[in-house]
């Protein structure tokens, strides 16, 4: 009996050690270095507005890592990390590695998707899901320092506080691209983004090459070809700096670019 008691104690101790390296509990908004999120767990923002976890779109058997509005009966997906790398196995986890990167692993060791920070930030970061739907890697000691954010990598949804634009030094473009269909979030045929040369305006390209819609130019209050912007439900701001040309909005609850027909 004494040996069985000792065995139970050590088993419990091992379970505690193992569980301390996974997400502390379902519903936390933060991942610390070394913690991971399994397919049965999720992060929930502090105000319970957004949730991050694994999902299957429609009847698809593929698994994706995404962010969605928590309090809607129908899951409205706002961001998909591995939209071009669908997964099927259950042995998945999202982990914040010691070098500061978020990594999506299959078979617990094979990297499917990383944040790929250029300079490692060793053991000084945390990943947190904010109430605006932005998932960020930030400095633990100075939370105003952000190393990576999901708002910098939009999929098909433009959330308040997010930006669409062009980094004029690197040429990197932040734009929306439709899903292929309701069960496949892979990039579809219709991107929308800022006009790359000259005036501030947005355009949609069919088949990613033929331009068939323009927002009209920005006149300081709205886009000239979108008269609905006169109604006071949108609040857009233009950011035009040496390094970045972009537009942000802060009031409209959600702007979503729907999937291909």
C-alpha cells in the first residue's frame, strides 16, 4: 500500500510538471515562453470578445489555427494562420518558443507555420490575444514593445485598428485576399489593397491581375467612389510616412472580404 501511495504521488507530480508547460487553462489570453496550446484549448481575450484556437471550416476535415469573434452563434473567422497549409492530424500545438517565435507544430515537432522573427528575443516575450482581435508577441518587461502582430498579416477581414497598406522601403503589402470557398481559407482569386503608385485609393483585382473596382481617391474625408462613407459609421485615417503608406479604420465593427463565388 505504501508503494502504491508513493507511485500515485510521483505520477501526480509528473502530470503537474507536464501541464505547467502547456497553456495554463482554457480561457487564458496569454502564452508564455515554453507554453503551448493544444487542439482542445483556446485563448480568449480579456473582455471575451475574441477567441484563438483550432477550427474546421464547414464540413472540411482540415484543421486551421485562427481567430474568431467569440460571442456569435456562427463562428466568424477573422484571421487564419496556416491558410495555405491545411492540417489533418490531431497532434497539433501552437507554442511560444524560447527565441520569441510562435510556431505551429504537427506531430508535436514539425514546424508548419512560424512567425519568423528576424532577430531572436530570448526568453523575454509573451504572446497575448487583445480585445481588438490582434494577436501580438510583445516584451514582457515593457508591453508597449511589439515584435510581431497578426494585424500585420491580415487574411480576408479588416478589423478596427488594423491597417492595409504598403511598406515603401521593403515593398511588403498588407492586403485582404478572399477565401477560395466557405470550406477552404486558402487565398482565392480576389485581392483588395492600396493602389501601389501615387494616389491613395483601394482596388480589387479579378484573377489577381485584372482591376475591376476602385474606391476612388482619398479626399480627406472618404473615398470618392464610396458615397456610403458619408454616413457616420466609419472612421478612417490615412497614415503616410517615409516608410509606410496605409489606411486604418477604428469604428466600423468589421469589414470582411467574402470568399470567391
